[in-house]
């Protein structure tokens, strides 16, 4: 079982990471790129850090999903209910796969997962933005397959899922505003199933989760105030930098 007691200095570091992550998620997204390395620095192994971060940041996902609930919709002939169910199932499968992965194997996978997630974040942040579309069509089976794969990845690791879903939903025919709200709701869904499973794992450091969660809540409040006052690209650039440095560190350590 993970030792739950952390020195005050590490608790403050963890809470500060949660605070920044909360602000980051409101303004630009990518808060897990801050919380994950913070938990590694606090002494958690990569598996415990991944699960603890997922649980701690879940409340902010609930509020994001609720805030955009009126724009949530299905895509083409695929109903939101179908997307919801496939996301729930995929989250369960991904979380189960993560729990069955030995810490040693996951530790070797993490650098590649972070590299992939950083690339997805950079692409979503600085790549060409999709325009509102209404005429594109994608077969319903392909839509569900893509969402299922994203959901499994989300339950397993989760970095970059927002940009993956935004790209998939807009390509399938949703307008960008609806896609943004729908992906928030689906991200909450897949993480809800993962959180329900992770909560019973002895790997979870609940002291770190509590500190991170409190910081995240405060950061969400501050982020709402700062949303129209800080350049979003600066924050996104900082996240890409953190992801790149974290990837390099994980490969060479």
C-alpha cells in the first residue's frame, strides 16, 4: 500500500500544482501535465501518480460538463446516449487494463504516453483549428469505434483525450462549440468509470489527492476570473514546455 503521509513541503507543492492545474484547465486545458510530474516529485510511482491525478482532477471535469450541458449533442446518426455508453465502457476497460499493468511495465510505457499526449496537446493548441462544419459525414460505426478507442486510452492514461475527441467529433460533423461541450461531457464520463475503479486501489495516495483536489478547486475559481485576462497561448505554450521536459526527463532518468 502507498504510504499516505507526505512532508508539509511536498503537500504544499502538490496543492500548488493543483492550483495551477485548475487555472490551466479552465483557461487552456492540460492540467494533468502539471499534476502528474508534481506527484512524481512527491515520491509516487508513475502508476500511483496517474491514478491519484485522475481522481483529484475529476471534480473540475464535472463542473466543466455541467457548464456546457446545453450544447451537448450526438453526431450524425449517432446519439449522445451511444457516445456516452461507449465512453463509459471504454473508460472501464482502460482503467481495468491500467490496474492489471505491473508498475515496472507502466513505468517504461509512461515516457511514450507522455510524448504522445504532449504531441496531441501541441497539435491541438498550435495546429490549424477546425472550422464549424455541417456537411461532413462519418459512418456511425466508425464514430463509435474511434470514440471507444479514445475512451480506452482515456481510462488508461488520458493525456490529450480532449484534443483527440475534439478532432474526431468535428471531423464527424459536429460544430466546434457543440464538439467542445460534448467532449467535456464524454471526458467526464470515461473518467467517472475510471475513478470508480481507481478509488479501490491501494496505490492511491489519498493525502496527495486531497491536497491536489483542494488546489484544483481554488484554481478553477481563480481560472474563471482570469479567463479573459491572460493570453491563452502563453499557458498552452507552458504546458507544451512542461510536457517536453517531462518526456525528456522520463526517458533519461
